[in-house]
């Protein structure tokens, strides 16, 4: 190990290899368990990332890529491994307003990239709670979702091309800037959503969108689950493609984010069955607001919504979004376990009831389950009080959440990924044949099993 660290120091230069107490400090995160890395490596270029992987592979030493360390499934756990932090590769290399394309390094923080796009009159539409820490490389490796998937898709849909370093140090330049390119296999997809198990993303070419001229936001009260789907369809149809968010807050979540110590105040009275935060981003600042109001008025007339408040200023819009973003309140009474499932909207009401019943049957309190989510994408977040971290009660809670998905054809992960936390349940969402293809890819591209080993599929020998 000493030889390897010496070689890495020589390759990376000053500040490139962090060890000891300083490395352990970097491995502290409120979000995720990062373990105890042998060293934290901080390359400044793709050439240096390549050198790291060449040296690590020769030494049989595992490497765990680190982005913003805001993941929720222990996907960056680096116990006994070299943590490869992309933090010093954070440049925005180019923005081309004419084609709406941005080229960035993987360590660039999402919010920084969004602000740079905006300064150029464009929109990088990925939006999620950890925007101030999460990095573009991490967003790509986890195929991040967030609040505007309904309109703009997931991270996968924003990546035109990328550069990645393979396990043997080979640099794959797939920095394609074209929207259409069917010349053979789409190599970039191997590195999107594969959680750093097939390669390390070092740079990316992202597709930007025109910055919307109008931005309308409302909080709606809905009294029956059955009204949510017709309401979503009405907004989608009536707003002519401008609908950019349809976030549903179950009443427990609404109460949490509108009562102290939360800073939010209730924009609508408590006591409704559901609250919907909806948003439209359009091209006409003069007529879009009127259209937004008209569509909501129609929903009110039909009884799909029973109350509504429309934001009238930037600060009111921000205040409504702040309620949805104040997910931290879910852990104010103690540690939590967060789930991110997806299933058909029509099945959600019975699904949530089944989860609560299964939790209660297993000795947990089903009434303490807090539910909210990107309903427009079929994605629910379920937050349960943390039971013991590793014991049978934890397993029972996970089964209570995941088992009712199997009969409904749902997914155990809509956005967070698998990491270490959900490996045992991956076969509940993927067929044996799908898993076999995943293993074939992993064995072919990382035969030494040094890239984020154990994540997603488990270790090679398991
Ligand atoms: Zn989410």
C-alpha cells in the first residue's frame, strides 16, 4: 500500500493524495455512510484519473468515485478503498448559446452549472434538493431525477455525450455534442445510472433548453385520491406542454413542513387529503399566467381541486417550493429511512395502505409513514422512522415497503439507485436475465472488480 500511495502522490502532485485524519474528516457526511477510505485522491485532470485507475488496477486496489456525497443508498461507501474525489475537476469548459450545449467537468456542482446556463439565457433543467452539493458527475452516475422530470426527463435525457475512464485507465472520449447520433452503440449509456461501477465519468456535454419566460406556481388542495389523475391530465393538456411539476404532499408531510420548528406557514388550511404543488414554465409572460388560472378554475369547477393559492411573486413562488424542498423536517424527530419507489399512479393509494398495514403488522407504526413525491412521474418518496440499522426489524421494514411493489410491477428505486442499501432487493425489480446482462457488462468492463466494488450487484465472488 505504501508503494501505491507513493506512486499516486508522484502522479497527482501536491494536495492530490489525502490520508490520515484529514481523509477521515472528508469521509463524514450527514447523508450517507462513506466508511473509512485508505486515502482520498483529488485529481485535477482526466490524465490523472487515468493514472489513478492504472495504478490501482495493477495493485488490485478498489476505487470508489466521489461526487457531492449526497447520495442516499451508501453508493459512495469507501471502506478500505481509495476514494476518488472529482472536486478539483469542477470547471465549466464551454457554453454554446447558439446550439444550447454546455461542456463541464464532472466535479462541477449542479447549482453552479445551472447558474452558468442561466447567465447565458439558457436552462439546465435538472432540479433537486441537494443542488448546492451534488455534482454533475454524481448526477450522471446515478441518473438523477428530481422535480422537473415530468417536463424535461431525468439526467439521462440531458446528457449528449461524456468522457469516462475505464477500470484499466483507458479514456473513452464520447463527448458527442449532437442531438441525433445513431452511429453504433450509444457508449455513454454504460456510464449513466451505473453508479460508478463501469467507469468514472470525468467530463460531460449537456443539452440546455431555452430559459422559460414565464413561471407559474400554485398549491392546490385535493380531497380524494381519485381526483389526482384527472387533475394531472387536465393540467398537462390545458397547459399545452408547459407543465413542469406535479408534486403531491400527503397530509402528514404538509403538516411537518408547515409547523415549527419548520419555517414554512400553511398557504392553505390543513385537513385536506392531498396537497399538490404544481408549476408551469412557458414562453409567453403575458398570457401564460392567465392560462394557468383558467386551467385551475376549470379544475375547481369540476371539483378536482377544492382550494388553491397561486403565487404572485418570485418570493411567493420560492416560499411554495421551499415547503416541498424542506424534506429535512422528516428527520426532526429522529433518524429516518427514506424510500423512492415507483409504480402506476392508479395503484398508489392501495399501495400506501398496504405498506402502512405491513409496517404495523411487523411491529412498526404505519401511521408514522410520511409520503410525498413526484406523482407526475409515478414516483413516491416514503419516509419511515429508522429502526435498528442492520437487524431483522430493518429487514422487515424494507420488506413492508418493497413486497407490495412486486405484485404491482413497481420499482424499488425510482431515483436514488441501489448502492449497498438495496442490493438484496434488486431481484424484486429486475428479472434474472436482466441481472445476468448487468453481470456480463461488469465482468467485461471491470474484470478485476476494482470500480466501486460491491455496489449495485454485490461483489464478484458473491
Ligand atoms: Zn425525489
